[in-house]
C-alpha cells in the first residue's frame, strides 16, 4: 500500500516597500522601482508575483500572495497584480515604514490566521531573474527544507568582487544543494570581496528567505521580543477593508508606528548560526540582479555590437557601453562612452555609468529644496485610471485624464478651483450638484468652485477627457472626498 506525502502549503510574501532612489528619474516616491518595467513587459513586482506562483508542483500548493506595502502604493500593487491574473491573498498596509523585520512579522501573523502554518517564501519586489527555471528549482528545494522547521536563505554565487552586497559564509560539505550558514558579513572593501570570491565559501545575500510562519514568529520573539510584541499589538487592533480587489489589512497606526525599525538580517538571521534556530543556505544560480542602480540595469539589458543598451526612441552615433532610456521623445547621443541617459516627461538624467550609485544625491537635493520631481511623475496613476498634467501656469492647470471602464472618481468638491471638462474619447457620466449629465465626444461641462461633483465612465471602453482647472490654488490636496469606492479618505 502506498501513501502520498501531504501537500506543503506555500505562502508567497512580497515585500513591496522602498523608493529606489538610485533609479531616478524613472523611479519616484509615488511610482517606485518595483512597479517599473525595466527588463521586459512586466514590472519587477509582477515578475516576482509570477515567479512565486510558478513554484507549484506535485507536493507544493502555492497560495495567493501576501503583499506588504504602504498606503501610498496599495492601488499600484493591486492593479498590477490584477493584470497578472493572479488573485491577491491580502495587501498588508504599513502605516509607516519600519524595515523588513516588522513587515515579515505582519505577514507571518496573517499567514497563521486560518490556523495553518504555511512555509513563507519571502522576496523583495524589485529584483530580476534571467533563468526562471533555475530559480524555481532552487526555491522548491528551499521550501522542502523549510517544511522540516529549518530557516533557509538563498545565496547567489558571486561572479565578481562586489562591494555593494552583504555576504553569507557557508560550511563546505558534500551536498552542495543545502549548506549550513556559518556567518553573515557586511559589505566588504574591494580586497576583502576578492578574497571572498577566491575562497569559494562566500555567497551574495539575495535578501530572499524561506521558513514556516511559526518559526519566524518564534525567532523574532526570541531575538527581538520588542518587535514581536509591538507588531502583535498592531495586528490585534487591525482593520480590514474588503474592496472587491482583495483585502486591505491595516495594522493599528499607533502600535505599528511605535515598532522599532530593523531588518530581517539584523533582527534575526545574523543571530541564528549557533543558536536554537539553525540556518541553511540554498545556492541560487539563476541570473539574479537586484537592479540597485542604472549600471545594473545596463548589465541585464540586451546590447548592440557597441555595448549600448537602448530603450524607447533612441539614436546613437559613435557611442559605446552606454544606456539610453527614452520615455517620451527621441533621444540622440553622439560620441560618448560609459554614460547613462534617462529621459522622462519632466526630468533628464545624464551620468557616468560608473557613478550611477550617486544618483541618490540628486534625489536628496530635490527633496531638500522642496521640489516635486523626486515624488511623482507628470503622469500619475490612480485606482480609477490616470491623469497627466500636460501644462500649467499662473492660476491654471491642464490635465489629460483617463478613466477605466465602469470606474469613477470620488464624489468631491474643491475650495479653491473650478474645472472645465471636455470629452475627447468615450462616454462620461457627470454628477454636478443635483444634476446628472451624460456627455459624449466633443461635449463639455463646467464645474463651479465649491460644487459637489463626480466623474464616471459607464461604458466598456476607456474614457478620456481634458480638464482645465482655474483658481487661486491648484494643488492635489484641495480635494474634499465625500464618497469613494476605493476607501480613500485623503
């Protein structure tokens, strides 16, 4: 008589925080790196979602993913997840960023809610893998090991002496598929990094780890009881909004804000070797890259015979080993080497490729001077669609607005501006005061200052309008929401 092993329940956990300042001007606080399509048609977040969904096998049952992100990015994450066709398990919304240890504690508490104890496969949302089958095999090995109660981390075999990554030292052993971790070491200098590569027992720390939810909760309670206690209190007082696109789970703001900030590595993993929580490593040779700077993006993109990587409408002459990314217009480059040129609608970056890590200094200057170019693009995405601020001047602003089929903006009013709307594509349903209008192409309406109004798309095709705002103040914070289908109160 044969028996079959029980299925191992796998809970993908995607850590979707961070702002990706080194990839400015494409990455902004309001539309960060993980939501960008840098290496294909899918965003880095969507790539991560699909990779983890692909772990399913005869003995592994993969659950819908849990996404840990912030309030500001909740609709970006859920919309991009919807585009993949993979259902959302839960969006765990951090009221403030507290690094990865509290984030994972939230995910572990959520995973235990149904009384089961799944294996958590935890990954950042902003990495890329060029060999997905090798990734799948390595992570499946890690899951099966973690199902026995082990903590397992993924380590990347280094191919050069990288000073920007932390390293994992392992014990050499006959079975090279799973190795015991001896210690974690910080980002080394160049000579030390070269020694690590030469010795062959050091791996890059990829920031991906696999363990049961109960094991993480026991480990964080052992090593950082303050984090465990504070996050548990925030979880107990959580609020859940069910909005049709998956649950938005909001831990208590006061309790979570009081949580100490710490990373998974510092809080737990680096303390595991020699403790009651032994830690193993599975080697990952799958074309991993964390795309931490524009130089890394150049590394992974296809190149022409002169070593140039080009995205968008680009022309180059006598140019070598250069990355040119054009978003909105033709970009021409002549007679340069080892340069990065990134064009967006409202900003252009030109940098020496070897110094692309220093882009974060520009973002710091923009922030310190109160400029908005580090926060948002000219085109801003919303749960109902998007708007593009095409022009503005003294007391006026012009926007192009697209509303998805069957979607609508909030019922709202403004204290400081009036609005003119012209329909250029589709059909608009407009509530203005006590009137409801149906407008088609080339028809228009006027929203007086202070009037309660709403724009909706009742059709099955996208609606586009041109909006002209006029008034004494035209900031996005001059919106009083009276009713909203997406649970927004700001």
